[in-house]
């Protein structure tokens, strides 16, 4: 049912007509366009139009699923559509069962996802974030309070936050020339992480506030630990070369002293495959992000206790191997969730 405040879009028209009043006593339904134009539609025509639209959509979907089944006879038909369409797919499955096609109904899988609250295009466009960022294109970040920002503004806000973080960092390795590029990369990484770290069906408000606090749960912890591990490798290139020349048998013979933190870190590295498989089965990427945050925290706890520089090879090589494996898992995991690893911050 259409309610007040909703809109009606007529064929061959781009503009949307807002429903002004649905008072049962009215014989004509008043509609108003964004430019102020008014239209009064016969009540019977109004309801017939909207009900017909709904039926046409579900019938079109019904025809499409039969067409796909005839062409491909697939095991599953997966629809990645936002959660507001849950009833649509429930109705589609119900119709198929009513027609005696229960097997086909069971093949329909709806993987829903949430939305960034207040982020909408309202014009039916679907541009990529990269395009929107590069063009600085205004899209409706409209809320009930009438706020209207642009993606360009949002990104510039993130760049300001990341720039402030870099300036405050006592261990910053990047040059002044690299800072602008680094700021944008940090911003885009945080944008990706903010989406991935949440359950995919959840709605959320996006903000860069607090996104670059070192103690926060954000992409920064992943990037910092990756950068530290990269610096560790560069400082111990001789050990890396020795590890490359060792056979698997030699590596298996190692009995290093890595302590409790080292053993926990090794277990978390091994657990990554399980986390990855579970995420794949559930079509849910957030467990990967959560595991990478836990892994980064454990790397931070382990690095001070497992020194490499100046240690005997019997201890230094296994420790180097452990941290190299941690860097590999962390880097590949970050790429999986859309975060670009940074070798130095």
C-alpha cells in the first residue's frame, strides 16, 4: 500500500510525484512534483496503477526465473539485493510453490544487505564509489533533517582526519610528498573497513569521526601492524634470505622458543583458513575483518617479546618465519576485504 510521503513514478517520466494526501474521503489523490507542479489522480485509477505495478513486477520476476531455469538449470539462483526486498522474494517463492514448482522455489536464495543510513541517489543511478570520489559527484546524503553533503565532502573530511593522524605520528616514515596520496589511501581503506566489519544486513551511519584513533577498532590497526612487519623484514633481510634457502624438512626440525604469545599468534594464523571458509559458506565478510583485527592485536602483543635482531639463529629464524607468515595472512586478508596494504605509514 502506498502511504503519504511516498512517491509515484509514471512510465516515460524521470521525475517522481509525491503523494500529498490519502484521506479516504477524497475522490482524487493529490500528487506533487519536486518542481511544485500538482496533479490530481482519480482514486480508482491511482490504486489500480499501483497495484498493477506491483503485479507486473512480480510477474516479470516469475517469467525471468523460468527463463533462467530453461537456459541454465542452475543449482541455485542467488539474488544479492538489499533487505527491503525480502517480501518480494518470499512472494516469488510462494507463487512458484502454488504453481507446483517447489524445487525451483527452493533454488532461490536472497542474500540481503543493509544500507548506509541517509545515503540514496533517488534517480536510479548506480555509480561506483571510485567514480563518485574521482568526480566529486553530489549524491543525496539526505536525512530527515535535510542534510545534503557530497561524497567529495565526505572524502575530504576523511583526508583531514587521516592527515591529522599522520602529523601526530611519532613513527611516521612517509615523506611530505607522499602524504597527500597516503591520506587518500587511508581514507578509502577506512571507508571499505567501515562497511565490511559490520554484518552485511545491518544499516549504519557512516562517519570518519574517531576513524583514525590508534586504540580504535578500525582499518588503522591493520595498516600499522602490516607496516611494522614490513619494517621488520627490511631490517632482517639476511634472515629472510636464510629462510628461503631452508627446506621444508629443515623448517620442521626447528624447535623455537616463541612463548605463549607466539603460540597464540601461530594458532590465529592457522585459524584464518577456517574463518575464510565459514565466511564463504555464509556469504558474510565481517568475520574476516574481525579476525584480522584480533590478529593485528596479537601481532602487537608478540612483537616486543620476540626479538630478532642480535638473537641466535636458532631463535631468530623461527621468529622471523612466524612474523613473515603473519604479514602474509594479514596482507592477503586485507586485500580480500578491499583494504590496500601500505608498506610504510
